[in-house]
């Protein structure tokens, strides 16, 4: 995701990852080959599920940070290939777990793994990918790298838990929200950038500079992603627009809208996000309130501030193709006296947003027509999959009900038998005058035999 704005009349040159991707082409091929090798397993479901999300069209931005920073720092070996693959495995594992926690059905325009295979399989394959990442770190043999990436993994998990704590809480502050995204998103950006300097044996101040670059880039990335959830279309996002709203997530646009909200508007946000009692048209009203209070524009401004901090963090490094590519990935912005046109490369294409006095207006970029066709095809497949899943749910519900009825029947029979057995132990077998007394008559033997047959048949 990169951003650029241009003044009216200037030639628009979208800031993309194309330069960085072209620069790292051979290294990326090595990373992809290693990912395919290491996600294999004798358990057939593991490579199927892992391949589903890995092949879903991710930009490999985090491993590219490792590859680019290592080359910018002068590293000329091949250790960065395996560590970039480890970074991607960590990221993919967190995506699998995130989709389970968020109950998401769509990612990068495709059905999520949990929607296809279920939550249990997604969690376990995510654990497998985490294990593969740590195998690659151990094989590298650097305790410094292992420390950076293992600490990042722990902080990411803390961020996920912190997000659960603040979810659906309209009292969440901007500071609390930033703490969540710094842990959940920015930490892996920072770690991926920093290990490039570690591989090259650069001084600590350069390690810290790259960590600052990655952290601020990650925050800007998440801020834009949160804004797009209320502004873009599914074609550009690769996910269902309004997912954050429907799940009651408190993101920065919501925090800023609440800060300026009237009492009636606060009531709306509490009903929609805290109580999750959402009605038809609530998402449109939320977008209208954000536009009225300028929270989407304010979110973009904050993203631009973090992007600028990331740019300044690259100052200690020599000018070269890698640094220029990293700066372009961070993005550029130019002032306009008429309006600001801010263009973002999101997950599946170019989303352009023109911010003026009329609020936020959406424009499809040059790739919009093709992306729209792809999105319609994906949505058609998703509809069929949702219908199949709903049918499976109904079938499973009937099976569960049947098992419950069978279990309840046998439980009642077992209870009846237990009651009979307790009575026998207390009162003795039929035909005996008291417990333990021998049965001496043929009539008693017949009665005992009949009772035993009934008991065996009932058991």
C-alpha cells in the first residue's frame, strides 16, 4: 500500500510497490520457492489450506522490507531469503488466526480459510506456519534475529488480546487504539525492517532507524486500511466493506467521530458498536457522520504524519535504488490549492479518494473495470459457497439434534436401570425374602431367571 497525492493539472504518478518488486525480483522468487517448499507436509490438508491463503494475492510487503533493508545496508549473502520467508510465515499465521477471531468470510477477495475448512483447521495450520517460521530462524543461527522475531510474535499476540479488550467499547481513546495497532500490525513491520541491518552487521543506531521506519510505515498502513473500510468498495479492498463496523471494532475513524459526536450520535454509536443492534442503513449513517465531522480526512492526515516520520528515519542511509524504492513504498504527497487527491494502492488495485468541500468521493482508477469484473466473479463464487455452508449448517444442526435425542433416550434408560439395580441391592433379588437369602423354591428361581433376562435385554 502506497499513497501519493498530486495537484490539479499535474501528472499523477501513483506510488506503488512496482519499483521495489522489480528491484527484488530474484530474491522474491527465492522467497516464494522456499515458502512453497516449507509449507509442504504429509498431512494433505496443511499444504491445501496454507496454499489457499498464501496464493490469495498478498503483496509480500513485509518480506520485501527484510530483503530491501538488507541490501540497502550492504548485505550480499542469502540468509535474508530464509528470514524473509519466516516473516511471511508469521504474517500468514496471524491472518489465519485473525480470520477465526473476527469470524471473517472474505480476505483478498477470496473466501477465508475458516469459511472453507472451519475454525479448527485454520487455527492448527496457523500454528504449523508459526512452527515453520521458528524452524527457519533456528536454522539461521542468529540469536539476535531470533530475539527480534520471537519478541515480535509475542507482541502481536498481545495486540490481538488487547483488541479483544477494547472491542465494542466506545470509550476507547486514541492512545488505546494506537497501542493496539502498534502491537498488532506495526510490530512485524518494525521487526522485518530491523533484521536487515542485523544481517549486515550495522551499528545499533541504524538498527533503531530501520525499526522506526518499519513501525511508522505499519501504523500508516493500518490507518489507511481502517479508513478504507468506510470509504472504498469491495473491488479495491478485497474484503467486505464495513466489516469493522459490523464486528463492532473501534478504529480511529470511529474514535474521532465519537470525539465530535452529539449525545444522539453517541447513542447511535453505542447501539451499533457496543450492543451490536444494527439496522438497515446504519453503515451509511456511520459514513455520513464521519464525513460530516471530517474523521476520514483526519485519519488520512495522521497516516501522512506517520509516513513522513518513516521517510525521515531513512536519512542515515546512503542514497541508492533500495532507499528510493523504500521511500516510494512509504509514499509521497504534493499540496494542491484546489483539492487534495490522495491515491492508495490497496490490496487488489488502485483506490483514489478526492477530498473536498463535498466530503469524500470515490473514484475507480485505471484498473477499476478489470477489478470490478474480477470482484463480480468472486462474489458469485462466494454466494454459492455461502449457500453451501448454510446448507451444511442446517444438516449439522439436524445431526446434532438427532444425536441429542438418542443420547437423552439412552440416558433415561440407564437411569431406569440404575434405579432398578439400587433397589436390588437394598431389597434383594425377586423371590428372596430378604437380601442375601438363598432362593429355595422353583418359583423363585423362575422369577429370578425372568428378571435377569429382562435386565439383560434392557441393558
